[in-house]
C-alpha cells in the first residue's frame, strides 16, 4: 500500500512538472512570435540585449528574494567563455531564421539538437551509443531533410540556420555537462547574462549606428539596423520578451529541479505544437503535409533517444532544458 501511495505521489508531482514545462513552452512560442512582430522595427542585437538585460534583472530579483547565493568564480573560465559564445550565436541564428521561416519549421529544426548532443557525447564524453540510438539519430536527420524539402538547384541555404543553431547549442550543452561538476546552474547563468550583455554592448559600439545597414533584404536589415531607432514601437515588445523569458525560465527550472527530468523533458516537444498553434492564429501559417511528416520523425526520434538514455542510465540530454 505504501509503495502504491508513493508511486501515486510521484505521478502527481510529475504532473505539476509537466504543466510547468507546457506553460514554459507556450511562453517561448509566444516570445518567438513577438520577434516576427518587431523584426522590421528593431535590430537583432538590440532585441537580444533588451531580452537578456531585462531577464537578468528579473531573475536576479527572484534569486535575491529566494536568498540564493551565487558563486561568482568559475572553475572553467575558458570553457565558460566558449560556451557563452556558442549559446549567444546559436540563438542569434535562431532569431534570424524567424524573420523568413514559420515558427513550426524553425522550432522543429532546432529540435535536432538532441541528435547532435548524442553524437558529441559519444566522441567527447565517451558515452556509449548503441545501434538503436544511432538508428534514431539517423531517422531524426531524415526528418530534418523532409522538413527542409531541399531542391538543391534552388536551395535556400539560410534555411539551415536553425540546424546550425542546434549544432552550436549542442556543443554548448556538451561543455555544460563538463563544467557542471564544479560550476552550478547559478554560476553558469551569471556568466551567460554578464558575457551576453557585454557582447551586445560591443556589437552596439561597432554596428549600433546602422552605418552598415545598406541592404534591401528585411533579414539583413534586421541584423544591421540602427539600434533604438523605433523605441516607442519596439521596446514594448522587447520588455514583454524579457519578462516572458524570465517566467519561462523559472517554470522550466522549477520543473527540472523539483520533478523527474526524464519525464518532464519529453514535454519540451510541445513547443513545436505550440508553435503550430501560435503560427496559425497570429500569422496564418499552415505547415504542409511534408512538414508534418518531418516533424513527426524528429519528435519520435528525439523521444526514443530519451527513452534509451533512461534504459541505459546515461543522461546525455536530460539534465538541462533545450530552450533557456
């Protein structure tokens, strides 16, 4: 009886974690949608700066209220710097892709990250990957191929940006797995926000005046546009992005720290479903049948990799959320 009661309590607790992840993924999809609203009126790294700066203030306040101490010294300064750079440019690529790609497609391609993480874990962390997971990785890349629907005679190589984002992100997560033995989450967050804000300010010094914005293409204008040129319009969205990112992180961190990561992590794939819903409601984006098939393969392969990790007790991808 006691065993059954404990199992029921664990299932109940995990259900709360699942709800937190679902809420977090819904907010992330909404944040992505906001970029589509604002990218023609603001600069890429202006948005990045505002999002990170506002999120750092909100999260810092949250940690202060919780009286959570932060260790400011990292034991891996070089790897930490590399990790932040990779993460910074990974999501730069992702934000750029949202200017010309549907929410569903961009997020589906980003979820190739578990495939890359598994591969890097094999070669850099000496994790054992059997034929079943290799098969799942191969199936996942077939899904990516189907989503991209490449016609190599006229293939838009910019469509690979979410995949490049996933690739960079996977390297950063592999580094995180190495550094997490001595640097806790709060230390890693501190350095991410500090260095990301610093990178944005450097970009502002060299590119913030808009002198390199000599393009007609909206995506290129987004990258090189003058900062703070449309603050009345843009910053109301940027403020919401920062607040949304903070709430999303708190939800997903609570889910991962208080409930079973092996259970709640699977529901991160709901981000793709939310993206389809938000994309349809706000931008009338309707994925093609081919895209649905590719998305299904990516989700199936990703979930199978998670399941096999639990069977073999090798947590390659479960300790950290895929969107942060």
